[in-house]
C-alpha cells in the first residue's frame, strides 16, 4: 500500500474523510509551489494532487488553464516537477499524486516517467485523458514502479465502464461530480449521492474520492457525508494566489469539514 | 480487456476524459447503425445531390498542365455549396446528430470553412449551433465569421494558447464535456478520438469514389497520382480513400511548411513531428521533448494545426502516401499560377497542393496524369492575399 492508501485508510478508521488538495507544480514558480504545498500539508491536506502542467489542458476550466500556462511560462519541465517532488519528500510524508495529461507522459516514455516519479517520492498518477482502454502500458509501468494509478469515473460512466475502471484502479477511484471541466459549479447533491452509492456497490472496497466543483467548506462538508475523500482544485489554486497563509487558512477550513462528516459510516 | 477500438496501425484510439467516452461509444454505435440503414444513405445522397451540388466536376486544366508538364485534372470541391468539401461531412454528421436526438451542435473551425458548413447544415435541420474559432483566425478569415453569424450560429472567439485551430478544438472539447448529453460535436477533420477519424473519412470518401469513376470515364484509365493538401487531413483522406486499393496510383499529401521547416514556424506535422497524443488520438504531433504542444504556423488557417489525423500517420509510415510540404511562399505561388492559367481562385489551403505540382511532376516524370483535389475556393482569403499579391 502506498502513502495514498494509508492516508485514506487512517481517515476512514477514524470515521473521517481525507482531504485532497490540488496545486499546479511551478505555478508561478517551483519555489512558490514548494511553500504552498507545505502550507497545505500543515493545514491538514492528506493527499497533494500535484498538477504536471500541459500546454493544452482540454479538460480544465479557466483557473487551471491559467495555472498551467503560468507554470510553463515560468520554465517548469517534467524534470523540475520531479525535482520539486524530491524536495517535498525531504520535508513531508504526505501522499503525492501526480495529475496530468497523457502526452507528456507518453513522449517522456511511460516506464521512465513512472520510474522517475517513484524515485522522486511520488505515490501515484492520475491521467485525465487516459481512459482504462488505453491505460494498459501505463498500468504496467506503474506496477513495476510501485505507483498507484487512479482512474476517473464520471456521471456518464456506464456499469461496464465502472467495472473496467475499478479493475485497473489502485489507491482510490476519482468520481467527477459533474459533466464539465474543472472549476465548474457543483451539481445537485442528490444526484452525486446516488451516483457515489451506485459506484460504491461496484468499487470492491476501493475508497471513492469526489472532485470537480467543490469550492467552499460547506461544499466539502456535503461531499464528506458521502465520499471517502474530498478533492479541491480550482478553488485552492485561486486561493493560493493570495499566498501560503491564505491557502493554509482555507485548507484548515476544508479539513475541519472533512474531520466531522456528520455521518459516520460503520466500521 | 478487449483491444482498444479505432486504431490505424499504432495510431488513433480514444484519449479523452472519461465523461466523453460513453458519448463516443454512443456515436460509434449510431454511425454503425446509420451506415447500414438504406433510408439514411438515401436521405444523405439526396442532400448531397440536390443541396450540396454533388457530384462535383472533374475539370481538365490545359494551361496549367502545359506549365507544369503533366496532364492535371482538378476535383472541384470548391464548387460545393459553401465553397469547400467540408459541407459533405457536415451534412452527414448533422443528419446523424438529428437521428441521435441531439438538440445542439458545436464545432471547431480554423479557416472557417468547416464552421460555415456546420452552421449551414444546422440551419438546414433547425438545430442550434455554436462554433469555436481561434481569435487570430476570426481576424484573418473574417468573411467566414460573418457567414456563420448570418446563418444563425454563435461564434466564440478563443483567446487561449496560439488563438488558432488547436485552441478552438480545446474549447470545443470543454463545451462537449459539459453538454455531452444534449450536444453533438461535429468534428471537421479526420482527426480526434475514435470514431471521428473513421466517421469523417467515411463521409468524405465520396470525393475519391467520384473522382475515380469520373477519371475512368474521361480517360479510360486511372491517374498516375493524386495530390491533396493535409492539415488535419479530411479532404486528403476523402480523395485518397478512392485510390487506396490502386497500388499504381501514387498519393501525395502536401503539408504547410510555413516559413520553412528549419524556421520552426510551420505546420508540417507528418514531416517534422513526433508520435504523441493530441485531441483524443495518437498520431504525429508537433511537440517538444516534454510533450508540450508547439505552436504551428501557416498562412492557411485551415492547415495551421500541430496534429494530423491518425489514418494519415499510418499511411505515411506504410509508405502508401508520400508527404511533401509547401511553404507560405510556395502556396502563394500556387494560388497565382492557378488563378492566371485556369481562372480559379482557390483557398490558401488548396494552394499548397497546387504549389507542389512541379515537384510531384519531377518525381513522377513528365507527361503523367495527375488529379489535384481542389478542396475549397479562395474568397475567404482575399483579405490576406490582397495585401501580399501586388
């Protein structure tokens, strides 16, 4: 089990939910990213989803598009993202999940990417434009390097697709709460609740994280009632622009919501 | 796990956000059913005949032929309604969208020809239409923006990235991921995630079927070569598909070399790109060593794209097609040559194919028979060209 699995299991054992905070590596500089990640960890983030910037983030809304662009303009490369992970790993044991698009991984070479990511201290990969059918080579590379590969599922996913994604998943499955891009408005909770319950019945005990559209501690509290982990991305990136103190205060408020989900699942 | 769908050799596939995969699966099933439905084929054929103006003529070009030292015939896609082959794909996909019960159509466009074709087909069927177009392209192809608006489409200028076709496609994908249940994404090139490369090629392959039959009827034999410009590659795959089974017919694709391959400012993806994944398919892409997509450049907005359809990648690797590239200057020279020898103002995209005719003839030897796919008319480019050609 990686740090990702352990973080989720520990929170679950306490009747709590894990908080996943997304930040784009190198936005606007690698040094700033390092400071921001450490601030988020100190404020209670259990898993850091570290965005590997991409020139054409077609699944992202305006906030994360701009973050990718700032990171690339600041000279962020894959090698420097791995360097950042290595620096973070020297200072924290937080679980680190690299989030990105497939082309940088494919061009870098799947085996080399997974090996270098693991060597730097990352715990898993999430590739937004890599559905399970195309994930075979990267799944094998992650297995060789001991990395989790986290699949995304969506409100449009059929049962057959849920089963296929679960069959290749490790760490957790990530349920995209809305049909939309990152940073869009949260959909109605009833629909998400029903979808997560349906997913849980097919997920074979894998933890379920819910993300996309969660911005406020109130949103987080609502999602914490139904999911094992709450993912906050665009809103965290937007807050991080005001500096590490602002981010830390914001993350602490989200963490509070995840610690008191208001509804404790048995076991 | 079953083998992934939609590959041409190692190229193609379906590299998109999970949210879109069920929509793509539904589209794949719908197209398989529609293709096998005689009523669908009859309705599409009737529209292509009575509305789009198909079959388009195959026109002899005697004065241009003398200039280049070959017998050249043009497949006149510029004579289609809306001025390019694009209407052929748009009508087919709009019919399919209606059959699938979609209430809204979106599309990306570069030169605006596909946007105009999509707006036209949407108006014809009474379906709401929104078009994404790079902000740079809305300026250099301004007449087509006005045409789309007159046809009732909403045009969204896209300000991100290089503000060209690639960025328009990103924005169309973002719209589709949000509205996939109600909306058909009418992809304009033989590119994108499966089933689009096959769907678009199936629809535009009528170009090659017509051209082959017309050529045989006129000359009693097959041509020695077929030439087409390649951006994403829809007009080229359309005409090539008619001749893939004829090994004696050489197939030449002409990419945009922009200011020259060495300048780094070009769109010659097959010539100078690497294998990668962009906009849902594995193919050749223009990308750096970190996989970041590079900005393409071409004077022709419709070729100004750092990717290419996966079937073209496979055809190039297999040696079935020969890929050349024409610079902006060679394209302008091709435009002038065609205008002054044959009285045809072609699109700047098409002009790349014309501009490479002498090189094609040089490779084939003199006196051969050549079809050039005249993919579109040049009205949209008058603003750009009037500044360049004295």
